[in-house]
C-alpha cells in the first residue's frame, strides 16, 4: 500500500499522463479510504480543468485578435 505522499504524486502524475492500470487501482483505492488525499485529488483535478479552460479561452482571444 502506498503512503499519502506517493498517492499525491500519482494524483499529480495523472494530470500529465495516462496512469497504468495498477497505478489507477492504487490511487482510487487509497482515495476511497483517505479523506485528505481525496480532497487533494479533487482539488488538483479542479485546478487542471480550470487551467484547460483558461488555455482554451486564451487561444480563442488570440485567434480573434489576429483576425
């Protein structure tokens, strides 16, 4: 079983790459039991989605200003 530090690293990695099946199982089984890591995973996922939205909006603004 991985510790919280290792799980938060996996959660971060999941934002940048596709996790292997074993890593996914380790991550999801841990966050089901650990409230702190579950909150971290939720927060990092929300931040990632916000960054993607900002990136998309920035791209749209730049595209419009070049027209």
